C-alpha cells in the first residue's frame, strides 16, 4: 500500500510549483494516498512481456515540410499577457545565471 | 422552435419557415430567461451570434447553404474561440481571450453554424459532476438539486433545458457520455483522432477527444459531419476521409451482433439502471439483432490505469499555466518561485491541484515503473480485450453510468467515489474507441443511458444502431419536467 | 601522484532549418523580441506540435557522418521543469529512443596521431528562449524567438584525455556539421554550445573519478581554458585531501574564472515520459538512403579529393580541410586563378598569418577568394614578382580593392619589357665599371654570386618591379657577350 506522507507532499508541491501549506499537507497527503490505493490494484495485473501503450493510435508520426507558415502576431499575443515591456515578457529577476 | 431537433430546425431554415436570426434570438431569450436556474453557460455571445445568424440568413437565401447553416450551437468552454473568453472553467483562464479558434470551431463556423456562447464545465475537464467549475456548479434540468454529470455538464444541461439545439463537448474518461446519460441526451465520443484536438485545451492528450451532445443520434451525425476533419496541425489527427455519418442511419439492424460484457453488469450497478439497459437490449433483439455475453477481463483496472495516465499527462499539460504569458498571475510576486507557486495555487482549484500532484508523483524518480509504465502496460491489455471482443461482435452494449444523477455535493468530498462514476466509460478512452450514450429509461424520474461501443472509426455504424433504437423508443424525445 | 584526466562532451548543435522543430515559425537570427514566437512557441492553450521533416533529415545526415546507427523509430519525451524561457514547462526531447545511436569520430592530434572518439548517441530536441537580464525595473525580460529552434545534442563517451583532444574533437564536429550544412557553425550566436564533463583519477585506476559539468562554452578557446582550469582545480582539491563534488559549473571567458552554479534543487527529477501529443517517428531504409545520396561532401572525402584533383600534399590537404570555411575559400580561390599549389601556399601562409594577427575568422577576411585568385593570377603571369605580390596582398588587407586596381594605382607592374630593362642594365654597367671588370675576369664558378650584385642594383633602380629572370638574361648577355 502506497502511503504519501506530508513530507512527500512538500517535494511534489515543489516540483509542480504548487504551494501546499503545512496545515493542508496532511489532508492532501491523505487524498493522494486514497487515489494511490485505488491505483495500487494495477500491481495485481500480469504484464510480463507487454509493450507499454503510450497511445491509442498505432500509427507513425507525420512530418511537416520546413516552410515558414507563421507570421508575427506579437501584438495580439502580448495584448493578453500579464506583464510585457519592449516586446519582452517580464518575470521577477532570474538569479541563478 | 426549441422543441424541434437540429435536423428538423435545419430543414425549416432551408425551407425558410423562419430565419436564423429569429431562431437565434429565440434561444438567446431562453438562455437569458432560464439559465440562472441551470448555470449552464459561462459566456453568452449575443452580439456575435446575431451577426453570424444574419450572415447565415444571407447564405440560406442564396441557396446551396450547408446543412448546419444558421443552426445555433454552444461550445464547451475548453474550445478556443477567437476573441471570446475561453476559461476552461478555471480562474486560471478567467481573463483568457484567445486570438485563435479551435479547428472544430472553425469547421462549424465555416459551415454557417451560429455560436450562442460557451458552456460551463468542470475545471480543466476534471470532474464527473460539474462541481469543480470556478463558475459554480451546473444544475441538472431533470432535477435541479442534482448534478448534470461532468465534465461537459454545461453543454448537457443547456441541451436538456432546450437552451441550444446541440453542443460541442469533450470526453477524456466519460465527460460526454456520462452527462448525456444523466441529462437524457445522445452523447457521442468519436474514435481518438477523428476530431482535431487543435485549439481544445488539453487535459490528457492521449485520451481527450471532442464530440457531440444532442437530442438524437441523427443530430449527432449532422454535427460530426462538420466537426470531424483531418487536421495537419494535430499530429494525432487521422488522415482518413470523413464519411457522411447520416448515410447509414436508416440501415436495418437485422443480423447485428451485440456483445454484453459480463463485467459491466456486476455489483455496483444500480438494479433499475440494469433493468433499463436490459429493456433496451430487448428492443434490439426485437429488431433482429443477436446478443451474446462477452468478457472484457481487465475492465476493473480501467479506473486505476486512468488515474495514473490522466494525472501524469495533465501534470505536464498544465505546466504552461505559469502566470508569465497569459492567464492568471498573482499580485506582486516576491520572486520567480513565488510567481509560479502563487499563480498556480491561486489560479487552480483543489481537484486540478490534486491531479497535478498525483501525476507528478506517478512520474517521479522511483515511481515511474511502478505506476506510469505499469499503467501503460495494463492499458494495452485493456485495448486487447476490446480487439478480441470485436472479433466476435459488432457493437458492445452496457450501462453508461452506474446510477442516475446524484445530489449536488453527494460525492464532491470523496474523489474516489466520484472517479467510479466513470467506471464503464473510461476503458474506451484508454483504447481510443468510439462510444455513445443514448437515453434508455428513467430511474427515480431521472434519465439513465445505454452505452454503445463500436470498433475503431465505426461512428457511422454506432449512429445507425442508436438511430434505429430512437425510431422504436421515445426516451430521447422526452423533456425534463418544468421545461416548456 | 600522476593524474589522468577524463573528458566527455555534450554538444548542442543548432540546426539550420528555416522553421522551428514543432512550428512553422522562422528561425532567422536577430529578429525583434517575440516576433518569431507563434502560438505554439508560446505554449498558448490548445496548441499542438507537428515535427519538422528537415530536422530529422539533418539529424540523419549527422548520424551517417559519424558512422552511427540511425534509429528507424525514435520517440519524443517531455522533460519537465519550470523556467521562464521554457514556455510549456517541459522541453520536448528524446531520451530512451533517440534518432542517432552509437557512432564515432576520428580526430587527428598535433603530433600527427589519430584517435577515435566514440559517440554515445545524438538526440533531437527543442531549444529554449532567452532571458534578458537588463534592468526592467528589477525584472527579467523573456524573448521566446529562439524557443523551439531544433537542436541535436551530441553526447560522447568519456574518451578524451586532455584539452587538446577535446578541442580537436570539437573542431572536427564543427567541420562535419558545417560541411553537411546542417548548422551555420556560428559559435558567437550560440549555434554550437559545449558542455564539458571533466574528472581526474590516479593514473592506472580503472574507476572514474567524480565529474563536474561546465556548461555552455561557446568557443574552442574557452573550452580549452575551462578544461585546463578545472583539471587543475580538481587535482588541487584531491591532493589537499578533499573530495570532488558532482556539480554544474560556469566558466566566464572574460574574467577567466569558473564558479559552481547554484544547484537547482529539483534538477535530478525531470519526470520524463513519452510526449502524448506526438507519435513515434518511423524512418525506413528508403528515406535514409535518399538522405545519404543528398549528403554534401564530408571533410575526409574532400581531403582525398584535394590530393587527387589538385595534387596537394597530404599535409596541405589536411590543413585546408580542417575547417569547412577554409576549404571553401581554397576552392573558390583555385576557381579564380587555376593555381592550386600557389593558392594553398598563400592561404596557409600569408592569409592565415593575416587572419591570426587581425583576430579574424576566414569568413571575416577582408580579402575575398576572388581577390586572392586575382593576385595569384598576376603572380603566375609574371606581372608581379613575389616580393611585390606581398605588397599587393598587404594593400588588399587594407581594403584597397582587387590586385589589378592596386597594381594600377600604385604602379607596381613588373617590368619585363626588354627595351626598358636593357636601358637600365646599360646604366648599371656604365656606373659600375670596376665590378664589370672583376666579373669578366672571374671564373665561371664565381660568376653567379657576382651577378647578384648587378641584379640587386637593377631591382633597386626599378623599385623592385623589374622581372628578375629577364634581368638575369639581359645581364648575362651584356656582361659575357
């Protein structure tokens, strides 16, 4: 039985960039554990030699010709952006480089 | 006018019995008068609708207009609509007005269909009751204290309340068929790849498929004729000609081989729902179909597989909602981490966050093989069950949903109970097969649905099978009490 | 203790396609910010990727060029992490099933020895956008024009043992991708970027030491400096009893200082999984064979051709084909003058010296191949002496135009006209009667040396423009006749 602990939640929340407060962590951990217990039924299935199925379609990828089809739509796209300046999207200062 | 099917309205428009502007105004009036009860629309696009209707009238007057020209429709609010807010039922996209339209929206617009507005839905299509919407729950027109099903609850309630003759919808694990069953409608989820996913906001890319919510199978066929297309912009769109789905509707069913999976009639199925399904099957045998019991031995694993693959795909698909380029951004972020965490935590609702976290867990180091990879293998076993079954039968029938509509709030605190709502519908998404739900009876004065599953790209056959049932029964023609 | 260095490289090669890996946006360099970022590149909701055929064609060319297996089936995966220059919150890349499998590249070292460097694999992936850290009120600006540009990431085995080998490999790789025309090779614009994995171990030890990765080096020189610095640092740490921490480092080519990058806390958990928006790419033998037939000439084939067709020595051919642009320059020069040997000498000597001194790449040379060819033509037809030719070359480097223009403007034409030369010879003989007498009295064996005096006088009088051969002939006739 999988059990997700509140400490695991902190790691998951960080990876997913979702804030989970310490008070919420226990509840979220319980909820996720419930889902994982449901999912644990999978372990009973015999899947030896079974190819994983990523996709319902058993077909190959089409490839596109290398031709420019897009035009500049910056104005339309940036009209719905939360923060732009001089054509750039703004974010709080990125420190690590 | 609103008592007519889409097919009937289309003929009336072509004949000139009334104009598209009159018809559109009629539905807009109904929405304005009645939707405060159902909350089925998030956005009503009155001005654009009347413009489109006037344009449709010009085309109709010139003759040679396409079948759907002038027909009002509603779009589930996860299909991007150029210049019209597309919220996906989320605070995250409450301010999102895309400068482009989904391929299927363009297809319908080109054919002259009129957009009445955008319908309510579970946030990011994650839910089976339409209670996770940022815009509040949708009420079932058959019983306003009950859910309409989800995630396409707004589309279903709008059609059931006769606020639109038909609506687009999407189905990732049952999100068309379950609300169709709970609202007494015909709901079709086509084969994966039949309708373009371009411009449809993704929940789980390998499961999502757009489809129809209408009163009749004939209406579904009409709508699918226009919605379906090969789309070079969607790598998973299938390059196969679109059939005329209305062509086979009248074909007799003599000799049809129906499979009833024993796993779909086990404990957990409401006895009266089971009785309604049995009665429906009897209608088919009377029409000359033969019935045999079949087995889909991995059926019980469909929900577990789905709750790994769906969240895994969604955890990545929803990473783009980061407060940088569009959508919700938190106030005064202290730093980059704060921008991400608060924008996402404040912008997403609880169920969406839960699924993102579950998906993150399933893909994380050390769990990938036990969860994600295992689920993909079991997914193949589930598909193989269907491939084997379709060697013996033409269609598979069973209940769409275990029971009729439940009360608002009854399952919203119990995710696992909610997930089991989709116990009969999820497997077809995993396999990519087409399936539809038709109304087959009332339980506690609430509709229940018969699910019909077909082989890959057998939509025409499915619609034929559903249409013939609707020639013999009148469940699809019934109107919810209180709807005039 | 004697230490052994072990180096492996990861090289990002930006492919010279017209459009991005998954969208029809232009990849042209230098556009206004975000004007080449389509809905797909911005990860707008509902958008979907469709892969670019040319990116696969280029990757296959690369694979064939490095003797690698080409995967008939390759699969894109999502590498999940949050960063503002990564709009989807994941990078679409290949992990378990890359397009190019194991291969190798043979490099030549300064001492003339060859060494084989194995390639582990190469995969296709999309580039990220750019973060601009200029002051936007304390904010960072994001330009997504580059987001989605196709890259191949080439991953080597840890087969290199010093900076020289690593640089030789990097240069060879640069030569291959530019010869294939799958990459413009412009390192200053980030078209090729190197990540260097370095570890040291006591000589003779089989087990590898702990490695560090120095990221994003964008010149051969920086790469060499960064490796040498890191090797020195690691040996210092180990010899003073410390241990090497596995980490990512950054090298600043301006300050010549390297530092540890703040470690990303979740960098080890990218949650790769197959991208559900994309299907496996299946390439058949016919496709691969067609690409093989369309492949431009590779450096090694070109080297062999230079020896066979132009009669160059093995050494000259190797030098001239060491860099794609140099080989192109050579062939264009030969085309203009028809003198392969002279062209080779001029390029390897005078042109290289000029470029080195001016710190220019061959592409930035002030002298075009047609101009150099024109100079060589005038040298070959006797218009210029080799001494004057060097003056003309000098003038060319200053942008004074082609050889004929410079010769005309500076009056540098070699005098071969017999009448004019005879007049000069007569004058010299008349003004140096003592030397003439000595010459005439001398043995045949001493005369050639003595003749040099007269030649020198005439060259001086003609300001170097007299044709030396013609002067010799006339002098001999007049002195001995």
